[in-house]
């Protein structure tokens, strides 16, 4: 349910940085390991944004898959189910890739 407060914060941030212009689109980056559901944010956003500068704005979500880094060769790779093995035979360690959650950009209506 923390997505509700995240949606509120997204609306507040986008409105603050829009310079008073109507917000058309908000692009989010959401890591699969972040614990945040992008689709739930989209649902709450549509409800909470009514009668704000973000009313009718489109939420675009870029999903980032978690990556491991091989201890042997240093390569980044996506973990296969039930395995931490790299193609080189080394063992992968967790990284911060896939834990992201941030606003990538905000698109506003141009002044006329």
C-alpha cells in the first residue's frame, strides 16, 4: 500500500517542477527488485491526480531487471532461476541494479 504515498509524492514533485504548467507525461524507472509495483502506482496516480496539474497525465514505466556481477570476470548478467552462475563459471554477487525507483523525466504542455 506504500504505492499510494509514492503516487502522492510523484504528483507533488511533478507539479512543483512543472512551473505551473499542466503535466502531460511522467516517466518512471522502476527496478524489479525495488519492492514497488509500477502498475499499482499507475492505478493510484489516476485517482489521486484528479483536479491537479497532473490530471490526465500519462505514466510511462521503464522496468529494470536485477543484475548480478561475476566475482571472477566482473561481467554483469541477469540471474537464471535457481542459479548464481556466470557463463565463465564464476559466481555472481548482487548489485544495486534492479533496485531503482525514480522519476526519469516530466513532460509538460508548452506555453502558447
